[in-house]
C-alpha cells in the first residue's frame, strides 16, 4: 500500500486492525508481536507479526506480518507523489502486509 509520508504509521495501524478483525471473526486465539529492531527486515522501519495459537503444536505460530518500509522501497523504485501542500514531488511510504495463512 502506498501512503502519504505523514500518514504511514496511521495506515500501518489500520492494516493491523483490519487483520486483527479477520482473526476475531474467525474466533482464533492470536497475539500481535512488535518486532525488535534486530529482527526487522533490512528495509523495514516497523513490523508486526500476527501469531495464532495452534493447539496441535501447543504454541503460537506466525501467520502473517505487516510492515512499514517508510520511503526505503520508494527510493529504490523511484516512486513519488506530488504533495499538494507545496506542489513538490516526494517519495511515498510503502506498507507491506502478507496474507493471513489461516487455512
């Protein structure tokens, strides 16, 4: 998802809420794990892992993740937007969300 730089963390929070809603509707026991900087992917500024409890394993397993790369990926791909406030081209922020592997 492309986001305005000023709103990227709000967009990240909304993506997390949307993913949590799916898990709630499925009535799956889950938890959200905020990754430490040492566990982040190279290009990511912030990542949440979604984990579901699997009774057959007696533990939580990651089923998806949601990340904000800020402008790192946009700079590499040269993806910009025109900021209406100052009419200048700026790099967008890019969010990633893996599909929830619940099946």
